[in-house]
């Protein structure tokens, strides 16, 4: 058993926490990624070849210590996957648009996850001022945009 308990274990679904305490957080993440959403029979003696091959002997022993002779429904751990994705996004220093494209989320979501503010919108939301004037907004709604006015507004804000 590890000397200090990994604080990331709290992110795991309840039934998997004791297993992670006996093996490791990484081993349980490996198990959930490979077998999440399925039922697994944890035998007393029969080798669990697939689990052992993918995640290691230490995990098989931790599963036996907690669930020997029982069927275990392994959760998909969506909350864990979402939190791991948020951690990866916070650590990634690339521009927000590249990260958004890679993860299939909006640029605003990247800013929200990072805890920063997105750049000021061109059109204000709910009456808030944006970079475009109300006159230009009306023109945009009708499909006619005064390009010179737009360029002037954008350059004077910098």
C-alpha cells in the first residue's frame, strides 16, 4: 500500500477508490479506459489475462482484494475524463483556437476552463456594447456592412 494517498483518487467513482489505494490512480484509469461500461468477473484464482496485460498485476491483485468472486460493473467515469481533460487544457499553452479545435469545444469554453476572459465580442450581447456600433449592427442584420466603419472601430480599440 502506498505511503501517501494520491489526492486524485477522490476523482474516481466510489467503488474504484479502494482499488486505487491498493494499486495506483494510473492503474484504475487504465482499467476504466479499457473496460469502463462493462461487467467484469473478478475470480479468486483464474488469471484475468486481459486486465493483467493492459493494466498490470498490481491492479489484478487490488481487484481481487476488494471484489474476489463477484461481478463488478466498471463505470465509464465521465466525470473523471472531463476533469482530466480540463487539467490538460489548463496546462496547454497553445492558442485557444487550436485547443478548441483539438478537443471539439468552443473557444469560449477553453477560456472558461482556463479561468480567463474571452476577447471582447464584435457584437454586444443583451445590449452590452461591442466593437461594432448599433448602426453597423443594424447594417449587419440587413446584410449590408460598412467595411470602412468596421475597420475604423477595430483599429481605434487597439
